[in-house]
């Protein structure tokens, strides 16, 4: 059994350390590195197997120092060039020599596994050097005599991707061809072969496989048939009648489960690597399949490592098996609920941004950032560059819980993350949470902080009245429209509650610009996405002191995050 995996410079994974257990679920968004981690274990296994083969042929000769692995031997990770195995495709790095000149060093993939087999702890690593597009060099590390302990040799590894469909016909294949197609993801071409292998074992495994299929689908699986004349394999099944249905008529979920268990029964592997075993299955069957797999490997004293983004599997694994969250750095998940929220609401790209910035700015809508930037620019506030370059997540609601769910989903992977959430006025001020400052505007919304109607007059002058092309004075048209919407008391008193409580975007600005452009027979050229242009026409002394207070808070949080980033660097 593997207990720890350390990976450097392999595909999506730069440098990670993953603790393992008898049953492990790799959980995370798409493209987060789950499959890459499975492939790393498989590459480690290939290195071990090939090293053993070379050692056996080199008996009596000088001890081998390295071996060559052909690209085509990498059955579980087919790539068009060996270069694709390296993180960011970098196989060389520039270095300074002692004499001051520049040189290059090889960047090596390193995969080290720690394990516990037959009550013995062990550690074995391999490093891989790029040779050319078709091959890589492999060397043993963590072992001074260049030999693999006997106890480690007992560990066998099998890698299975999800079902890819089903071919209408299938030739009988040798074991190497079957594994090659599986590695290339061509599971559609080997399902009948796997079933045939189980059937040929002449033990109770074929009967167990038929029982599993009947339990899930109420389908009676017929014995596979090999036609020696054509070299073809065929399998039929019965469902609700005695008619023999071709396997191609079955649903993808049925084919997926048949693939899973035929593979497990036909390969007595001690370490099973399954990529999305829940693919094509509805929620109930996802749970059942995971539980059967988990119980099966425990009974066989084997190890199961799966990659999934199924909430159902996550919930089944919680509390009894180990969950590794591939959000941020891969890590053991302690708060399953937050991980579920993460899978549902947060993309992997957002974890990357959160990891880089160490803080997140939550806003209600996409236009709020532009207005904040404009406020900071007019006030010459030092928060300006931080807001311009911030990781902004819009929540499209004025419910703080929406920001909290996302923030703590991110924080589950990035413990030192900080956050600021800025909302329109709430009925009740929400208290700030740990590392998340929750702020609200005292006025109805951010647009209420525009110095109205002065900036409107400046906007009309800038866009129309100051241009020689137009001889008509447009401000009286706009002013008349404003007077229609603003109560008389509010027109006389800029501090009237109307300016504070009106939803300024929807109930005032949108309407006056709509009427204005209709009056001048023009398409609407100013809307909410461009209201920040009105801020740019403001004077610093016209802006409410509350704006500076909000910017001060954002500055404080962003500078704390900057300190965290610099320490990590």
C-alpha cells in the first residue's frame, strides 16, 4: 500500500506531497490535477517494473545506473511527445556557474512513493530526464545501492479511465494490447476482452460479476463467446425476456459498471487507480458503486485510489475514507461541506487566482469594480492599484451568505486567504467573519454616491454642448427630465433622504438617460455599465467620506494579503 506520494515537475503538478490511505478519493474541479496524480503513480509503477526487468537481465554485469523508457510504454498517459510529461513543457533551466557564466541544468520529474507492505515501511523514488520526443531516462533515487526492496516489488498497479463507448465488434486481444488500449482511453475496444478474461479464470469471479450486474440493472449477463474462425468476442444479455440483446444495446451506465468490475476481477492488482468510476451513472448508483468498490478492496487487502468530482461519492467517502481535495495544493479534506460547495460554485481557475492574490473582493455586480476604481482614482487613494488588479468575484445578490460560501470554499484549500465583501445597503448589517470583512453602503447602492445632478450637467456638456458639431443646448432637455423624476424637496435639498434611499441605478439614472436619448432621437449611449464615467467627472471634495472609509478597509486587507504573498516568495 502507498502511504505518501511526492511529485515534482510532472504535467500539471509542479511540487506536491499527498498523503494516502487504503481507500482514497481525489476530489476537485475539472482540470485540477486529479488524473495527473493517478498518472504519476502509474509512471512510478512503470519505472519500477522496467527497472526490475533491466536488473534481471543485467545480472553478473555492472550495476545499472539508468534505463531508457520509450514513450509508447507509457500506456496510462499517452502523449504525442515525451516533452508533454514535463510541467509547463520545461526540460531545461538557466543557471549561473561558479565562473560567472551561464549554463543550463536538466529539469527532472521526480516521483517518490512511501509505503507499508507486509508490515514493513519503505520509500522508493524515481527521477526522469527528457531524452528526446520518443524516450525518457529513468534513475532510481532514495536508494544508494540502486536496487528495489523485495517488499516493494509485490506492489502491482492498475490504471483504468472511464468508459468511452462500445465498439460494435471486438477482436480477442493479448494482455499487452488490452492494457495499451486502456492506457489510451480506448476502453470501448476491450470490454468484451476483460469479461472473457474473468470468465476464463474458472473461479467464482464471473459469477460474482453477473450478480453485481443483476443487482444494479436486473439484467442477466450471458457468458462471453469466442469465435475462433473470426477471432471475435461477443457478449449478450437478457432483460425482461429471453431474447439475447447485444451488448451495444445496453446503456452507458451498464457498460461503465461492467467495465469497472471486469477490470478489477481480471487484474489482481494491489493498487487500483480508477479515473471517474462514477462516470455515466446517476447519483444512487454512484453511491452504490463506490461502496461496493470500497468494500471489495478492503476485503482483498488492496488499495483503491479514485479521481472524481461527484458530490455523491464525496458524501459516501466522508467519515470513513480519506478525501484529498485538489483545490489549491492537494490536501486532506476535513470540512466536507465546504468542499461540496466548492465543487458546485467555484471553478479551478478561481482557486489559482485566490492562491496568487491571497485575497478576494466580493461585489454584487460586474459594474461595481469600475465605479470603485473611478472613486479611488478621483481621490488619489492608494487602494487604486489593488482594486484594479484584484481577484473579484461577483455574487449577483445582496445576501452575504453567498460570499461566505464561496470564501470558505476557497479558504478550505487556501487557509491564509483574506476577503472583503462590499454590498448595497442591507436590512441588517451582517457581522464580519473570520478573515472576511463584510461591508455595506449606508446609502441604497454605490450609484447613490455620485454627486448628482452636477455630474449629469458636466456629462451633457462634455458629450454634446461643448462640441462645435452641435448648436443646440442639450442641458435644458436633460434638466427638464431630471425635474420630472426628482421630488421638489429633493431638488432643493441635496441632503434629502430621496438621494439616499432611491435605487439610483434602476429608478433614476436608467430612466432619465432612456428619456433623454429618446428626446434627442438617439440610441441609448449611457447605461449602467458606463456609470463609472460619471464618477470621472466628479471633484474630490464632492465625494462622500464613506467612500474613503470603504477604500481604506480594502487597502488594509489587500496589503495584509500582499505581505503573505511576499513571505511565501
